[in-house]
C-alpha cells in the first residue's frame, strides 16, 4: 500500500504485508500462518542517489516454536552510468531462530538495468559480530510488476 510519494525531504512511504501459508506435506515445515508487516521509506537524492529504509515485525514459527522477529535495514544506491548502478545495505534481525542471537549483515553490489522493469545484480555480503560469520557471493534478478 503506497501511503505517500517522496516530496522534498518527506520520504515515499509504503506499508507492506506478507502472509506465508504452509502448502504441501514436507515434514518439519513451519506452522500454517506466518505474517509479516513492514514500513518502507525511500528518498530520491541529488546525483542519482537513492536512500531507502524499512522496519518490520514478523510472527515466525520453526517446527512448532513461534517467536516474534524485529528487523530493519538501510540501503543506499547510486547510478554509475545510464544502466549500471551500485548499492550498499546494512540490515539486522532481532533473531533468526526462537532462541537465537540477533544478527547483522552488510551487502554491496553492482546492478545492470536490463529493461525498465528488470535488473540483474552481482553482490557480496557478510554477517557481522558473530563467531560463525557467514560470507556469500550472489547473483540476483529483480522484476517489478
């Protein structure tokens, strides 16, 4: 739900909801209902820079253990040339398992706009402040409807 557009320093604001519902019969799957709600904010800044953030809350369930997860992110993107851009983001979760610790990540990458509705990206990320840091390289595709 788009609440308002970006005007000056007032951010574009949207409310996003998600409801994951169990399907199929695989053993060990989560409970049937896992709702998520988040508020997304976005600013178009000078020089082709975009700043975005979101904060949210999810009611998750892992094998019958229901817990609440809080999360947030801060994202910065910049156009390099007409169809090539770059991005960096930091995001955090209060926990990723019922009895798990909070987690924080940083990710950065390069995007290529294939069409006005689709881009491809190459990215790298790492988990911060954990004994078992997780690092990843990835490729992605985003298609806007």
